[in-house]
C-alpha cells in the first residue's frame, strides 16, 4: 500500500532552476550534460527506482536476509539479486566514473539525485551499492596503479562490491581504541586479523567478490588514531592479473537482527590472518578512510532525504483520501460523508512540516553534491580547495540534519495515518524503522555536530560559514523585494553572532564545544533552509508555472513562520551554556 | 540486555513528599492507607513487575501473538497466561474495587503507580488488564444491578477481561460515521452486527470469557454521534445467574501485524447478530463510552510514563558503562582506556532531557490520578465536580504529552546506545517501536489537543487552567525564595495570555481552534512540568537527603534553562496564526 513516485518535477526544479546545474556542468566541462540528456537519465533512474526497487521494499523487510552459519554466507531477500543485476547491466554502477575506468563520466551530483530515488524506493537495497561508492573513492584517491586496476575497475563495473570495516565490538565512534592488527607477509602483502562489527554488506550474494577496506594496526604502530592503517582485504583472493583465486580467510560470523533495514545485511566480520594490501601510507589509514566516510556521509544524508520524501508523499495521498470529521469552519466537502483529513489544521501542520523540510533539504543536499563536482573538476587549485572546504562544511549538516528530519517526517507521516500507520500493511511503520538507523551509522548526529562546530568552523576560522552567509547577503542584495529578506538576514546575523560567542567561550570552557555542538548544527541547518526557501520562492515566482509559484511561496511562508523559529530556540538553548549540562555528578543521575 | 527496576524511591518521593498522598488518603477516608502498608504494596508491585513481567517483554515481542484462523482464536506468547494467572491469584486485579464488589478498596492513584510499573516492564501484557479497567468503569457507572452482578464482578476478580469496541474500518477518530447496528430481540436483549477493528485484547487465551463493550446504532437512531448506544456483548453467552452458556456469534477475524506491542493482540472483531445488552440510555452510548475512554486515556498516559522511565534507566546504565572517547576538557577516568559516554555533554543533554521529562511527568500523572480518588470519594457534590473538572482538564495533557515524550525519550535513549541501540539484542529498539502506538490509540495527540483547548478550556471558561495557575501562584507565595519562581510566573502569565488570545481569535476564525490546539497542549504541558520541577526541588531541599536535593535541584535548573523554553516556542508558533497552515490549496501540496 506504500508507494514511491520519484518527485522528478521538484528534483529538476531544484537542480536546474534553483541551482543552475546545467550551466555549472558546462563550466566544469562535462561532456554530454545538456538538459535533454540529463532529463532522460533522470527519467530512466525514476523508472528503475519505481519499477524495480520500490516493489521489493516491503517484501525485503518482511523476508530479511538469511544467514547460513555453516558456510558463513548471506542470502539477500527475493528480488534483490535480480535488481542488482539490472542495475549493473543498465550501466548505473559506472555512471560517474571516468571513461578511463570504464565509466560514463556523468556528474556526481546527478548520481546523487538517483541516489535519493534509490533510497526512497528501497533503503536496504541502496546500502549495497552505497558502500561500493566509498570504496571507489578510497581506491581512486589512495590506491596504487595495480590496486586500481585489479580492485577499482570491477567495483566500478558493479561486478564486485566494497565495504568499510571500521567498528569493533568495543569501539564505535572512538577509533583510537581499535585493536585489529596487520602483520607484513614476505610477499609485501599483510596478514590482517581482527573482528569488525556492524559491517554493512560485509557478506551477500549479489556479486562474486567483496572488497573490504579494513582499518588495522601495523606491529610498530603508535597507539591511538595515528597508528591506524588501511588495508584492502578481498573476500576471494586475486591473482596478479586480477583473476579470482581461492577464498581469503575472511568470514561472516553472524548478521544483526535490527529494528529496520532488514534486507541490508549488517555483518560481524572475522579476519583471521586474511591476506590484505596496504592502501595509502602506513599509519595514515584514517586519512584514507575519511575519503570514504565523507562520501558515505553525504550518501546517508541522501538516504534521509529519500525517506523524508517517501514519508511525505504517502501521508499526503492518505490525507487527501481518508474521510474523517468535518472542518471546524464548516464542511468543505458536504457531498461526502466527512471531509478528508487534509482539511484539518493539525494534519496540515504535519504535512507542511514534511513538505517544507523535504524540499528545503533537497536544495541543501544538492548544493553539497554540486561541490563534489566542483572539487573534482576545478580549473585551479584555489577553486578546488574552496569547493572541498565548502563540501566539508556542508557534509555534517547534510548528514545530521537530513537524517534527524527523516525521523521527524516519518513520525509525522505515520501519525497522519492514525492506527493504520502502526500496522505493517500500510508501510509507514517500515519507513520509521528504516529511518532510525540513519542518525547513527557513518557517524552519529553527535559526531557530525562536533565535526561541524570543531573542525569545520572553529578550526577553519569559519570559512564555510562566511561563504554561506555571503550567499545570503548576495541574495538579499539581488532581491531586496523578497518578503523573506528581513527575517533571513536576522537569522544569518544570529548564526554569525552565536558562532563568535562560542569561539570566545570555548577558550575559557572546553566543555562549551560539546555542549553547544548539537544546537549549533541545527541552528545552522535551519538558517540554511531559510536561505533555500527564499531562493526557491524567488525561482518559482520567476518561472511560468503559477501553481508552482503559489505552492513554493506559501510553503516558504510556512517555513519562515513555523519552522525557522526553531533556529532561535537552538540559539537560546546554546546560549544557556554548559553548566546545566555538566553540573550533575554522574552518580546523582 | 534490557532491564527494568521500578524507580520506587522516586515514586514514593513524588507520591508522598511532593503530592502528600498519605494525608489525602486519610482525608478521603480510605481504610488501611498508612504509609507502611502502601510501601509494602508498592514493593510487592515492583517485585511482580520486575520478576514476572519484565522477563517476558523481549520474548513476547519476538514471539508475538498467534492467530488460528480456523478457530478464530488467539494464543498469547509463552509466559503471558502464567503471568496473568499470578496477577489474578495475587489479587492485583481487584486492588481498587470496593469491598462490596470483592475488591480491596485501595486508592486508584496507588494502582496507577503499579500501572506505570506494569507498562514499563511489559507494555503488551499491560494492555490486557488495561481494557478491563475501562470496562469496570463503564459497568460501575452505567450498568444495572444484573449487569454489575453478572459481568462486573468476574472482571474485577480478573476471571474475565473487558474490551472497548469503537473503531470501524472507515472511522477511527470520527465516531459519527459508525455503522454497526443493534436490533432488539424479543427477550429484551439485542442482536449486534458489525465489524470493529483495532480491538486491543479482542481475543486471547488468558481468561475463559471476554466482555466486549460495543458501540452500535439502534434501528431508529438519529444519524451522527447522538445516535450511538453502548452494548455489552460477551464472547461466551451467560445464563441469568452468570454461569457460562454457549459461544456468542462474535469472532476474531484476524490480528494486525504491527510495528510494536507484538504480544498485545489487536483484533478485527466480527459481530454477527451477537447477543448484547444495552448499557445506559439508548443513544447515549458515547457518554458511557467516555467513562471508559477517560480512564483509558490516563492509562495510556501512564504507559508513556513507564516507557520513558525504562528508556531513561537503560540509557543511563549504558552511558555509565560504555567507554568511548575522552572528555573534551581532559580525561575524567585516566585509568580507563577511554571515558564513559556520560562525560560527553551531548549524551548528558539526552539523558537529562529524559530525566527531566520523566520525573516531571511522574508528578503530573500522579496529580491527575489523585483527582480520580478525590472525585470517587468526595465529601460534597462541589468537591466531586471540582475534582472531575480538574481530572478532565489534566487528562488530555497527560495522555498526549506523556506519550509524545515517551517517543522522544525512547529516541534519545536509543541514540545513546549508538549502533547497539538499533539491534534487537539490547532492547532499546523495542521500546521505540512499542512507544509509537501510544500517541495514536485511545485518541490521537490531535484529538487530545482539540479536547484540551476546546471542551476543557474554551468551553469551560478556563476552569482547569485557573486551578493550575492558582497552584503556581500559591507555590510562589509560599516559597518566594525559590530560584524558579520568576521564570515560573512568567511562564504562567504566558499560558494565561495565550489562552485569552485564542479565546478572542477563535470567534473570528473557526480554524484558530485546530490551528492552535497542538501548540496549546504542549505549551500547557511544559508550564505544568515547570511547576512540578519547582515543587520537586523544594520538596527535595526540605528532605534530609542531600544527594536527592542536589539531583532534583540541578535537574530543575536543566529543565528551566533547556526544556521550558519550548513553551515559549509553542506560544510563538501558535501566535503566528492559522493562515500559514490553511493558505495552501490541497491540490497545490
């Protein structure tokens, strides 16, 4: 009963009317990125998401993955392997890779629109190619020629998948505690030993090989995070020419029984002197891993976006259809037995909250993904550094805010269904269960918040903040007539002021960073969305689509009057300081 | 891995130190309510919850209920029937019923403390006796002598259970659409026909009979809610003397597959000319049903409270135990490999939010349940009316706020566990799944909000509001030295002002009621909790327990600086009016 239709019209509006992606692609000298071709690709992507993935979402949840402990193998639910084959056969896997690596050279930001569709259609399935993308990034940036030839190409082609093996039973967010070790073999490879947990796609039946990227310590490594190296550990060993050899001593020990994403295998992986190859510099593994993690964090933000949209579109359809009570101001549909839910103000509050967050988040997410293309194809070192800086700034906001909002939207959307939201048949409860992981994996909201306020703001002299505020000022100078400018400029000033205050306070009280980071991230996110709503309203009013102009303008008004005040709330909570958080002794809780 | 220990110390503090329940019980002329006996009962209740119910919570979730479609019967998970037998054998079922009805005559408010423990220990199991309680209330107030003798007594003894059969496939919140019908039989009984859905405990194997209280229309009934009557329809028919006869034509058609409360059977019930007895006046069924619903609403609020506490206590234990990263201000436990989670400010934010909401909610909930006793045993009609009025006012706040907070606390608590929160083994995800129903059943949050602002405030000239604000003023007069009074009085003034504004606006714009109700309810709830935190801090400071005084005072400070500002937020959103909610045409969403 739960459906997904890719919101192509809004995706195209954001990408082309709001963000001028076609122009940017031209400036970045992409080939074949004229609008007509891009639209055709998005339409094909929508067909794949709607017709291949959406139908296996609910059945995959009900069936889950099957683990055979005798063989240590995982079988994915019915339809998953076929969908993956179709994905590979249609060439989606290499959409953004360069020609030299066998890809089609399309922009990453375009693939990210597809990614939103994939995750909305079937989040669990989307996790298998997702981790490959991270492995591709790590191999592309840190792998040597042989590693790229032997491991990178088959992953790009989709014939193999990749994983990220970070977490161990005793360490999740704190990699300093990592224990896995790697001992050099005589042939220049390494024997990798250790147990990794929560490994998404660590074992499955979609491809013949799986390439694990594993963090471990060399024998002489210093303690802490500066003694961690990254290794390529294939499930099936490979010969010099990349052909498959015997199985490596890597084994899936079990899979987790989880709240949601039942069809995404979350594995305990045991490495027992498994053959591995050092990638990048010794003891610089975290550096290489961050390449994967940043890519994966944007990807998880897009998961949040996809779930927000799916939750919203299903709640909207139900609220228009379900008849329940009369509008308080008198019957709106007197010919029906009752009015549809959507006449009721509090249903509208929930729907408009979902709409305002989802469409605003789409702008913010796509803005971030465009920085990936800018960084990849910058014409100068300065342009590249600037795009990387801005991407780094936006990444924790996209990851944390879009995943928290996914949970919020799934919550509202389920509520619109009343009792039907709680039963499996309608699919809303699956969305809520699936969404719940997104604020946790690839760095919790708490980790993202520390990253934004610490590394990406205070340690970077607010470079990203200044760039974003520069955009806001430019908008208000260009469109002084916009009804949203006064509030937008006040919000931007608040954001700046709070940043300066935190920077001052953190030197006196080191707890200020941790005590402020969560509120700071959400203050930032709500100001960012305010800017995008002002831009969207402006772009819609400039278009020839009167219905779109009304819809965007009214939703922007809703955002400014009912959502943006959350920014003020976060600012005032932040300003209340760290003392109320830190005063109570742990033993007195 | 998920445990429950009844927070007896805090329960007793709230009941006796903050709310002076022992004194009140004496004033209300309860027998046997000296403190020592009450403490002994609470200790026994805790033993039952911790040792009988808590152990079947996770296994009950995993196993779920079994439906046999050939016989239309439901088997509850392993241990449920035994736990129910123990409950009945120990006399818990009749704890609050009068001596004349075979009960023990204890206060309802005491049973509600037990109810909190039951729901925290095993929410699904708690639903079976919960609905009996509603049936008891309806039969007690509206049943005739024969009905009370034949149906009420076995329910009080726990030998039979009761249900509430309201919802039909096409109508949930809107009972005006109800279609089930009842045709008089020659013997004075009725033939009841219709399909009811979402019937909690509609079928199970815990007792030999189930007494359904069913809303249906008489043949000559007017349309809408003024044509609904209430009927007693037993699963097994009874003879004049109450002995069991043959099965009635009532059959469970299926059970729902739900997000959570898997061990609570949610049934589709088919009545096919089933023998029923009119209870109360014809066409006044809604009136009788409200007796049940109010009792059930408080009960669901207590479910919220129980879940809040369980979520909090497990997250707290994990956060003290799990080592992850160092405090930003330097190692707090340098002898350990890392510091425990609880040193990190944002973990503290989540834990303190849970603690502040849970302990504050406990005061509010217990205050409401004390009104039940006051109403039941009032010495004058005026006292009775006042207690009923105040109970009616507090009920939607307790139901809506405590269940929404249960979801919030389960969310924070799960997040504290990181990836472990998402796997079944740790039990946090079950809490989150179970909690999600509580904002829906027995009237959604939206319905509660309309009830509070409409019936319980605007249509009652703000009687409940005035009484609550009177309490606040009395506190501040008595304790002018309390550091919390200035903020508390501003919050109370805001609450009053907003109420007056809404009352003004609603006459000009009927949508104001629906557009304001959600924010109004939460504004009210946060002001209520501010009052209770001021009272708790005061009571703790007056006690001889220095640790308690520190804990309550610091948590009150946290509440006032970091939670109470939500009230201001709700007020300002409410004041933004209905236009941004209502402007967008349904077709332009």
